[in-house]
C-alpha cells in the first residue's frame, strides 16, 4: 500500500527530528542517488527551520551533497531496522549495488529533484547552507529545511502518534555497533508549566 | 541513596548521547551555576569525542559557558521529567531561584570546577572549542568531551541497560511543548552485518 503522506508546515518541521532519531541522508547528483544512515543529525533553528548533520569524508553521499547542494533527511522506522543499519555500514564506493541489495526504494516529490526513501515516517528536503570551515574541519553540514512531509498514520497535526500507530512505524535510535532502541512511552510535562 | 557513578572511557563517551536524548546543559562562572534543558545536542566526533549543542542567545547558561569555556552535558531521566521541562521553560534571568524551586541538586567531580546535576544517568564534561562564527550565527557550540561518567545501574561496559534498569532511569526525548517520549524497546541489527 501507499501510506498517506502529508505535508508538514515548515514551522513544525523541527518536530520530526526533535526526539533524536537516527536518520537516513539521501542525495542525488549527475544521475547517481545514494542513501546513508546518520545518528548525528540535530535541529538547529525553528524559523526558517535548519538542521545539522555529520557526513563523514570519503562517503558517496557527501560527494553528492557537495555537488548538488541539496539532500533529504528522513526518519526510518523499526520496520526498516536492517535497511537502516545496512545503509550505515555499507558504502556505495565499495558496494555500488547497496541500495537494491538492501531493498531501498526511492520515490520523488513534485518540485524536488531529490531521492526520497520509501517506507520512512518523515522526510525533510534540505538546501545546503554552505559553511566550508565546518564541513572541512568537523564533517558538519547545515541544511535549511525547504520541504517537510510525514506519514500521516504516525505524525499528524504537528504530533507524533507513536502511542497509537503501528509499532513498526516507531523511530530508531542507534547507540553503537548495530544496537538500537525504538522510541518508547509518551509522557507530558505540561502539568508543571 | 547515592547511585554508583562510574567513569566512561572517552572513546565510548559518544554512546551516552548517540540515541538522541534531550539533555541538561550546566555551567559555572564567577560563583554562579545554572542549568538549562536542550533538545539540540548531538555527537560530532569519536576520538577525541566532540559534541554540538545549541544554546540560545540571552540565556544565563550561554553567558556562563562563554565566560568559563566549560560546560557539562548530562542525560536526565524519566524520574526527572518535570525538572527537565522546568529547566527548559524557566530562565534564571527572570527566575533567579529556579534551581532550588525545581529541586535541582548539584554535585562536584574531582578535577572539574563544574556543576553536575544529581540524579541524571550520564554526564559529559566539555571544554568549549571556540568557533565564534557558529556561536554568533547559529547559537551552535562545539565541546570536546574531557570527562565522562554514567550511573552504572543503567549504563555499563559501553552499553545502555534500559531493557533491565529501573524504568525511572530511561532517557527523555522532547518533541515540543512539554511532550516527551521515553526511550523504548532495544533491538539489534547485528544479524544483517
């Protein structure tokens, strides 16, 4: 089935990654698409929304990001555990067929010449904010979010629905060496405000 | 009781925040201590370990970090939900008594002139890596981790023990407006490697 993908207002886009999930970074240049996993992706600003992501030197995805000036951050799901781990451990440079071999399916969004990974719970299309010193010294890339979408079964009206959605749609949070935690119980601190 | 706090080898310190928890940032300068919550804290490098944290302009904690060049990142627990939320919504500038009013207890670590928040599950003492452009343009601060410790009941031998530890020790992951998720089920992708 095709999940109901809904646009997320840009001012609420930070909520898609605010809880610290491991993400997939994808990019396209000169007809080549790639996808890699990244645990080091983080919100940076609300309006316009910006984020940071660490993309190691020598990766194919970094080359594509630097060439195109665009990338997608997407939030993979528990149902994509092995796909996500494989995208973090297999380099396209050594393993050119990695996307097909690990079942990565890409799709497009109108108005964006970017590869989006099917089956994720959320997608943030980003324009690279060039900061050569950060990129060279720290492998640190800044993106301005220029489009955001979510699977409406698990994120709707600005809120994650992990409490009630299919558990296979929970986000993944990598610790090290293939050990992950899924997102867990929801809780509110509103009473203290 | 006093929990068993154990030193974490610096090369494994990134694991304390790799799963994307909301953190508390604390700092000390000229006899003043403060603590604030931050959802935007992220790993940046392994060895030596570095991290990024976004600290808004106009906060007391930022002033203390800029004056002292040091800060602590600590991982608060589900048992500290209301304390954590209060540290993110109350500014010391408007509410000078906020630490005492919300039950924040500080303690010291030998060799570090820094305030550590009691009851957290992990602590990373950081030396500011000055990057004035990042700090001014993006509120983005880089720290090199120079000391790391964890509550051995929930992090031991380089691994989180959320599966078996007291649920009150789970990490918190803020979405927006006082809505949090606790860390959830553990899962391994090792079979795919």
